[in-house]
C-alpha cells in the first residue's frame, strides 16, 4: 500500500516515517510559532499537506508519545481521515503545560490502518428495513431501505475546508 501526500503550500513538509518499521508518518508544523498554555483554547495546526487514503483504509491522527508525556497532545485523538477527504491535514492540539511549537517541529503522527468494510453491514440493514416495510405494509419497503442504507453509509457531500467532513 502506498500513501500519497501532496504539498498544498510551499512551506509544507511531506510526512515521512523516521524508520521503515515505524507505524506512523510524522506530521510537521510548517510555519507558525505558537505558545500553548493550560486552559488555552485548542490550537489548530494546518500541516499544509493533503493525503490520499486508499479505499478500505482510514488515517488516524495520533499524539506523539514524547510530546504527550510533556503535556502536548492531539485533542480528538485519534482524529479520523476518511478516504474521501481531500483537504489539508489539520491537527487539534491541547496542552496541560506551557509549550512552544516551532516551525519544522513534529507535532503528531498519521497511522493508516484497514477499516472494516461497511457493505456487509449495509446489506443486512437494507434487508432488515425491507422486512420492516413489508411488515408495516409499506409496499415492498424499497424506499425505506434505500433511505436507511444511504444514511448508514454516510453518503453525501464531503467537506474540504478543514477538520474532516464537518467543513469547519
């Protein structure tokens, strides 16, 4: 499996693994200096990098253990990057101690892992909705099954302006 990264800004640093056997790609703060103190609002770092996660996989944005031991951690760890997301990778950081973030500093890691295929689960849901529709006498129940399957699959427009599909 090959993970494709692309710079969205010239200062961005393409994530790499420090060692071939490492699980995660290092995510780097490209440009901003920041001071983060306990009680501050979460600090969002835009890495300036996009990633193409293959279908059947999910990207997990995780804290770096050394930084977490000092009090700097990924707030929503693990952050989720779905295969359809094409915006830049953003990292939401929080701190329990006074911390400084420097340009070029490794701030988090991206681990790409297989994701269970939802198609089998969706087919079971579709069949269950068909049975319910027939039981309630709603024709063949196809509309309910199609609507339920679409809702369960998360089908719809993907966000590209920020943190996952929320578009924040």
